[in-house]
């Protein structure tokens, strides 16, 4: 991708996220995004259909980056690897402004749903590979772990990350060990 296009898209996304930190998604206008990004309104429409498309692409980019940096399967067959979890929590820490903004903005329940769906898909793959927990229905186990994991991450982020990433991984690890995952 051309560096100018990349630079323009980054400016638009940064402006958009900055505005979401100030007001609800529904109150944000394309004109405000353009002004804050220092681009023309038409430039935004060259890259995005509307602000909903901008939101979707913004979510997609950040979740893709999160899962690329921290693939659940990674180099190992064990999805609960401490190293992978630590990379995930450190990535979330490094991008705290975005995740905090998107999780606290009342107009964006879609983000949590996408994160939950991605977590369920990743867990499903790993649980099916491992064949563990034969006495629990996989569907129930996947829903439980994904909901709990996303809920804890959401709590951690929206409460200004009260514990360091390393401590959160230790807590998570202990919880996973209780379920022998």
C-alpha cells in the first residue's frame, strides 16, 4: 500500500478514535472526523463508505493485529500457553487507549461481540484439537471460557489496567489450571 494512503488512513482512524473518546459513536459526524484528521470529507469517502464502515474496519484492523501478535495456536499446540497470553496482555497494554475507548463507548456493542466471536472460534479449534474435557460439552465449555476471558479482559481494560500484564497472565493461568485446560 502506498505510504500516503497508509498515512491518510491512520490519520482518519486516529481522529475517529479520538472523537470516540470524547463522545458517543452516534454523535460523531464525518465532518468532525475530517476536520480532526485534517483531510477533506471526500477523502474519508474514498476510503470508507460511511462512519459505520470506518468503525468496522477500525475494529477489524485492531482485532487482526491482536490475533496476529498473539495467535491462540502459535508455535505450540497448547492454546493456554503463558507466553501467548503474556503477548496478548502486553499488546492490549500497548494499545490501551484504543481498547479502552472502544469498550467504554456506548455506541459500540459490536466490538465486544466480534472479540467474543474470535475468542470462541480460536477456543473451538484448540479444544477440538486437544480432545480434553470429554465430560463437558464442547459448545458449553467454549462459550464459558470465551465469555469469561473476554469479560475479564474487558474489566481489566475499563478499570485502567489495575494489574500489570504479567500478573493478569498468572491469574488467568491459575483459572485455566482449575479447569485442567
